């Protein structure tokens, strides 16, 4: 992470250069020394630093500047970097203004100009302020940051894409952090397009699609060659297994995955019935292990790419990708698995990704900590999801269409669910309507035996109602 910044501001170039020179001589080993010739220029620079999540330790600003004086600049700068120390350089006639600034903007110190020699008049003051700043400031996260909101379906998509591809990131909610909201508004030029992804170098991506995001975070999205012995469409457990066996026998192999390796299994909070793991493991861990094994043998994995067509050109198979490119191979394995079945009731589409989620959606569970969640479905996936959500929610209500969990769920899951105090299971119950715009606020349920309907409030509903084969491209 780059060192924290000391920013000096003065409209007189000679004075500005002299202060910069003195600061560099004293502090260049531990701090970056930056300068600006006006308050407006300095504010633009601070916004750029914010986008990169860089730290600012101290502002050293002249008071008498045209258009925006030092006090006005520090008042604006404090909104961007509230923890930075503030020093005002004043002439004798400005002493009253400097004293007033102590009360108005929390000025830390004011110095009379000229400040020569700095060893006596400047450095001791800055040394004390820097010591205080270091003692009270947390080191910010210097990786990928995602600024979004709970009502933004694209924010959910981006978080899910990064999480399932095992790429660390920090999530910042614009509804809870006004500073982050301000940065997003600046980047998006006033339009609230979410999410905004800030890369470690500060580059912002506004509502990026998965392919763009994959490129920027270092995932491979383009093939290194045009022909392979084997191409595998789909990167779930079946595709990964095929890749390991093929590459271990020396076949050149490319695997194409539209979302993230591991498929739906990767989103499971915990898997206890997978052969070879008697203590169970998370879906993410299973995906990570299998991906590493395939890559170790030499499988080329293309992420955020989708197979949209296949044709035969004897003796070869031609695979068409969503970016318009084509790859050829001797053999082709279709391991595209399934797509989740969506809830076909009024209002569901409006709040998908904004309170209504398909699958375990582990990236979202913590956002609803201490609240009442609903899980729709009665098979193993819903059982695993319920066990996971019960660690976060005050209560989890399962809505099951069948007359009992035992019809579609393994007994080991039923036993664990029945042992939980904060889980309620309602059988012969279905959802008939979803309420909310832009985010979920309530659902209407119906008793399939009596026909009675009831509207209940909830901020989160996780749907596990089966899947359909993902083979339309064939």
C-alpha cells in the first residue's frame, strides 16, 4: 500500500515549492508529499486519492488564497478526510481568522508565515500531529472495493461473481456511509449507477458486466490457442472432474465457465455427503480444491465466457462463444449442469437480487443479521441454506410445498434443522406474491390445504425450488 500523504496548498508557486522541498527533506521516507496551487485543485486531488483508498495524514494550507481561502478549503477537505490533521499558514493580520477556524473546522494548529527555519517552526508541530494521527488511524483496505446498495441487483451480482471466483473484496454500502456515496456520485457523474468497483490502483468500474470485471481482476477470459484436444463446456464438479482426468493424461484441455468454477456446488454453505470428505466441507472449498487440481495438471480455464452454439465440421467440433470467437477441438464434453428455477409469482422479478435471492447467497446473509428470513423449498439445498442462515438470522422460516421435509430432504439435514430453536418449518405452504420496489418488504403465503392467505413482512427470502437443464444453446 502506498504511504500516507502530506498535502500542502498555496497559491504562490515559490512558497509552495519551498514548503514542498522542506517536507520532502524531512518526511519523504514515510510519507508522500503532494502539492496543489489552489483549494479547488487540492479537492480534485483528494477525490482521486479517495478513489484509490489512499490515506491523507496532514493538510498544510495557506489561508489567503483567491476563490477559496484556507479555512474554506479545510472545511471541504474535512468532509473527505475527517481524520487528517489540519494546519493553517497565516499572516499576522489573519490571526483572528485562524483562531475562529479552531472552533469552526477543528483546526489542529496555525503557524505564522514565514516559517523559517522549518526545523524550529514547522517540523516539531508536524511531528506531534503525525504521531497523534498514526496512533488513532486504522490502515484502510487496499484491495478491490465494491460500493453498492442492498436494493441494487447488480451489486448482488458483482459480489456473487467475486465471491464465487474466490477474489477478496471489501463491500461498502452507500446507504450506510455518506462518504462512499459521495465518491460514487462523483465517479458516476451524478447518476446512481451501481455498483462501482474500485480496483487497487483506483480505477473505477461503473456497473461492470462479468466479462469486464473478470478481465480487470486477472481472470482468464480468452483462449491462448484456437484448437484443443478437448473442450469442456461448464466448470462445475462434473466439468472439473473431466478436466483433471483429461489433462492428467496429457490432453490439451480448455474449460469454459460462464460464472465461476464449482457451479452450483460452490454456493453451498456446507456439503456433508460428498465422497472422500467424512467431516464435510464448504462448497467454496470443494470448488477451490478441484480448480487448483485441474490447473496444476494444465487445464486452461476461461471464466465469464459462455458457449452459445456448437456445430460439427468433421472430424472436428466448433464451439461458438458469447464474445463472437470460436474454438475447435477433437472432443467436446457438455457439462453445463442446470439453471435455478425461478419463482413465477407477481412481484418476484422486481426484487430479484434486492431481497429475493436464488441459492444460499452467502455474500448477502450477513446483511440481514438479526432479522427474520424466509427460505423457500424443501430439498437438500434449502436445508443446507437454512442451517447457514440460522447463524445470522433471529429466525428462519422454511416454506415447504410438500407435507413434510422427509419427502425430498436427507435425514441428516432434517435432524439438524429440528434441533435449532430459531428455525420454523411450515409445510403445505407456498408463496403467491412478492411485495416491494425497489427491494423486498413482504410476501404473501397460501396454505395449500385450507387456501388461507397471509401477508408477512420480511427483508430477505432465499429460494431453492429446483433447477432446469442448461442446454438451450444446443
